[in-house]
C-alpha cells in the first residue's frame, strides 16, 4: 500500500538558516503529494502540494519538488524564521497517508 | 477558505462511557471525511475513511465496533468512541474533502481524556 517516510525530528535551526525536511514515498501510480503544517495550538493546514512528476509546489518561501526518480518530495526553505516553528507533515494520495511529522524549532 | 468545524474540542469522560465527536463541513459538501488519531508528538494515524451514505472503511487494527463512524449527510460525520477506556485517550482529528477536490480541510481536533 501507499506509505510515506519522513525525516524524524526534532529539528532546531537558527533564524535565516537553510531548511530541508526529507520525505520519501511508496505508492502505486503517481498520487499527489502534500506538505501540511501544524502551528502550535492550531489545526493542520495545507502548505503546498504537487500533483505530478517534476511539479514544484511553493508557498510562504517553502518549496518541494515531486521527484519520481527518487520517490521524494523534500521540503526546503532558504531562510527560516522564528514564525516557521511548527510541525510539518508530508502526505500522499487520495487516502491521505501522513508521515510521522517533523517538529521544527527556529531560534532567534 | 473552506471551514470544518469539529466539536467538542475537549471532553473528559469516565471509563465505560461513550463519547460522540462531530465533524461538520460548514461551507461545502464533504463527500469524503477522514478520521485520524494523533498521539503526543507523533503523526496522524488514519483510523477510517467515510463516504457519505456508505459504511466507513477502517484501517487495519482499528476496531470498527469500538469506533463507530456515521456519515449520514454531506456536511456531517460523527465518530463515537464506545465504552471508552483510558488507552483511548488521545487527540482525534477529522478532515473533509469535497468530491473531485484533493485538498483536505481539517477540524481543530478533539482532545479526549478517559478517566
């Protein structure tokens, strides 16, 4: 079945550092891929998505590229801010399989 | 954007009692709703998928007789935790999707504490 493997956290970075959170997947066919974010005390919300191979999703400075050859959808941001501190979830497909979540803490 | 309302946000109950959690899509018709369970600092575990008007599809290891899901209308799905025990204490989250739309909208979650 479909599954998602996500980089374990927690991740702690200084402000303006470069962020990468790895996500790889196993799936039949080519399902859409998503990154969701959960800020402290809030519910999950969609951060970005990609629907086919080589698509790049982007939002709020975050990017992720759907890589069919490496079955990956890594999340990146060039310069993180304190306000990016949250838990990030990679998700897959129509039945929305989620990764384990990666807690990011950005320190000033 | 679309709104999903989940109620209650927090419930404390005695062991052996049943608890019902509601999930409503407020401004769209949700043909599919998902129920998740989230343990502290862990991921969302998909419990079941419910399509309006049909029986829910449960994930392996989830007891369908314990976690009753009803999706009787296009705007409401309910999860009933029957005969709750302390090990059922967790954060339960619903999400909803309109037909043909991949985007999910999440409820704010329900923290269940069973004493």
